[in-house]
C-alpha cells in the first residue's frame, strides 16, 4: 500500500533529501563520525536552521508540531542517507521527553535552545545491571530539602557525546524491577559530581558512561509535569520515537538493497553479472518482500495515528523491522563478500546502524515481547 503525499509533505521530503544530497557522501560521513561527538556540529546547526530539529516539537513551544506521517518521511530520508546526526536520540526521545515533563521556569530556560539546536539532551536510561526494559534501576535520588541527591552509574547513554544535559531516571522508592517509584531529573553535563567517559557504539556514534557521585540538583530539575511516573513518561515519548526509529530503519534497508542491486548488476563472475544468477535473484526477491512488509506495517502505524491503535501499530512495525532489518543486512553483506563489512562501503555502515537501532533502547526480543503484551 502506498500513499500520495500532500504538498507540505512533499516539501518536507525534498528538504530532507536535499540535506542528504548536499552534505553526505561516504567519505564525508566517515569524517563526521571521526569528530569528537560522533557527528558534524555544522550539520547539526544546519538541521536547526532548516527547521528539522524544531519540526517534532509542539507548536506552542516553538516547534512545527509535525505529525506521524511527517516524522516518518523525514526519518526514512535520513535513513537512506545514512545520516549520523542523532535526531532520533536527542530530538525524538530526549528532547520531546523534556518538553513533555519539564515545569516552568526550567522549560523556559531550555526549550528555545533545544528547538533551535543550540543545546542538546541525551537520555541516560539504562543502569549498569539493567535487564531488558527500563524498570531495573539502581540509581537513587534522595530528597534533601529543596534539592535532590543522585547516585548511580549510567553506562549506556546513546548520543551522549557532547550533550549539554542528561535526562536521568532514578529510583525515589521501591526496588530495582518495580514499575513504580521512578522519577526523571535533568542533570547538566557540567554539574559537580557528574563525570563522563565517552565510548563508541557499533555504528561509530559516541555514547558516554555517566557516573553520578552524590550529584545535587535543585528541586526544579525534577521532570514531573506529566505526573510522578517517570517510566510512563518515557513510554509515552518512546511511542513516537519508535516510529522514527522504524522509519529510519526502513530507509536504511532501502539504501542497502538499492546499493546491492547496483553491485549485482556490475559484478561479473563466470562470464556474467552475478545478478543474473537465479539463486541470487530469488534471495533478493525475498528481501524485497521483507521491505514491502516493513513499509506496510509502517503505513499501518501512520493511518492509525490519533487512534487507540497507534501504539499497537508502532510496536508491530518496530518489532518486525528490528528483527528483519538485521537479516537483510546480513544478506546484503553476503552478496558483497568480505568487503561488505568494511568501512569503505555503505553496506557495512548501514548494517552497523541497523544493529544499534534494533537494540536501543531494548533488544529485538524485548520489543517483540512488548508487542505481544500490547496485543494481549
């Protein structure tokens, strides 16, 4: 099933495609990943000027209030371009979560800079001993008068390199594994007692291990405008973030498939292009069918937007794409041989990004379990 885009949606798609065409080729992408924060700061500034950072934020906060279809259009285009700027992590997840949960005057102090791209947040969701899911939290927050004292370790802060602040889930009561008793806090990167150790994820992006050693923050840095249940707030923000991740994954699948088609048409063996061999054609057709299934599930989520079925449809698309995108990547690498996993080809780079997308913030099996729970 395919849909005709509106005039505004066509303009949005053209904007994202133009950004990729103007700023990205394979060598420039590798150079962006080599920067200290794992992406290009000038690209991030340009995304802000183009309005692509502001687009998912609500209009009353200075954003464009982009709907589900618009979000999918943008992220599918960014996926095809193998863009490394952390829009999914810092805008769709951390930025929108902050916009949902921050109270005045903290919201007013940060939101303009976040919407413009001048500042950036990262979500420090997982603890060192975390299981699948986010409820296993050993990081503690203790109230002390008009402040909170936080202690714990967050080793898996995706897109944390160069972030200006972190959204930290911490347990204010209960035991690790409890779904209740978790609150969210905004911790500036330079806050005394907060230390960072950068490390590279599989796709080359820069995450950080965040250590909170008796970090004291004001009571106004507790993010509870949406209620006291921090995990519920994360789940609410994660719904649309999962849509973005699914669309990005679909875009990468399309890119890897297209690049492999081109390769099979030009790589010659036994006096013929290897794409003419029936065994290879059948395997490529099977992966084409997978891409069409993924698009159909994403479209189901888009037509469900605004209804009670939206979350269920998003989880279905996410569960399918998280698993099948890795299988597709394996097949495309297989057709290229050993060079398919090298940094010299987009095939390997795209597969590494699919690996991270499928496992952040939870594994494909956890995503499938979540979908099964929604269905039941």
